[in-house]
C-alpha cells in the first residue's frame, strides 16, 4: 500500500468513525469462507457495516477523529474488523450468535455513544442493552398505563350506573 493509499484509507476510516456513535471491534480471523459469508450476510440484514481493517490505519483514524476513543486503540492487536451500526446492541447480538458455533469472532472492544467498553467479558452485557426504540417503547407504555386505568375505571363506573338505572 502506497503512502497516498494509506492516507486515503485513514481519511475514509476517520469519516466512518465521525458518522457513527456505535463502533465494535472484533477479531474475525480463523473463520472459514462460509462462516465469514454468513457473518457478512447477517450484518447486512441487521444494517451493520462490517469491514476488516489494518490496525495502524484504524489507530491513526481514531487519533484524527474528533471523538475520544480512550483506551480503545490498545485492543488493536492481531486481526481486527469493525462493526459500525445505528443500534447499540446489534453487533453484540450477532457476535454472540456466531459464537454459539465456535469461539470466533472474538470481541475486543466497543465505542458506544462516547462510552468505551473493552474486554470479551462485556459481550453479554452489551448484547442485553436495549435499543433506543425499545426504551422509548417502554416509556410510552409506562406513560399510557395510568391513562388506560383511568379510562377503564370511568367506563366501568358508567356501566355500573347504567345497570343500576335499569
């Protein structure tokens, strides 16, 4: 790779990092062709961009980014792939699902809404995170619940009065 190609790759990675608030880093090496293809297909269906990257280029892109990646560059050893998503738990769920069959891909770390997560032991916690839509749905359900109870009580009261009038 020439110096110019590296510079273009760093700019491209920096732009991708700037666009997203959710970036997972995992090691996908050791997966056979069929499993890799299935992983890419699952990522595509979930709206996740999966890309194998060079560690030094990703590290330089993180340094050039306006975001604070903290200790995340320390996990850039061996083979690295980035999962870029709009849903915080989607990459973790896919990684966890694929690990049911083998120990790969191995989770290295993640940047989620300005928070840094490092270590394979956090994968289960990240997979159980609720998406923004799920949290909003729960809040709306909680807000609607008291109103539904009041309406049900009023309707029930009206029915009782109607029965007494007969």
